[in-house]
């Protein structure tokens, strides 16, 4: 979390926002896929 915050501070706001959204999206997808695999 701390590293992400530091990166966000150094990066421009729009780019960091897009990056955060992308990271969150990837994390959600990975979580969802792992859950599905566990269920099956």
C-alpha cells in the first residue's frame, strides 16, 4: 500500500488514476478466476 501511495504521488494524477483502476480490475479478475477454480 505504501509503495502504491508513493508512486501515485510521483506520477501525474490522470495516469495514476488509470493505473489504479487497471490494477484493481486485474486484481478483481484474478480473485474471481481463483474463486471459480476453487468452486469447480
